[in-house]
C-alpha cells in the first residue's frame, strides 16, 4: 500500500510540470505513445530546424515580416493632451 502515495506524488508532479514554462519541452520529448507529439509534426517557430522546414515546404527562403513596417490601417498618432477614449453619448 506504500505504492499509492508514490503514484499520487508522481501524478501531482506531472500535473504541476504540465502547467510550467517547461511544458513544451516535456511535450516535445515524450514519445507519441505517452501523449507526446505525433511523428511528422513540424518544428516549432524559433527552433533550429524551423527555417529549413519552411524552405522545404515553400521551395525558397522563408519570408519574414519587417518589424519596422506599419500596417496601413493604423489610426494616426495622438497628441499628448488628447484623451485616450472618446466619450460615448
């Protein structure tokens, strides 16, 4: 009967680990039979193989958005003395 508390602690530890910031690492390293990612899942953005994966599916260099480019539908910038929210009547 000592095994029941040990199993409970293990299950509780896994539940806490699934909510942490390392949960993506845990999910990526689990085998598929244990609930991990299935075979053939593309790499996550930001990982070393992601650019190669994009190149393999598109046939050319991956396109990256220019962080300095602004969309055309942005409202004009407000002056410092203008209210943030307009009153609704």
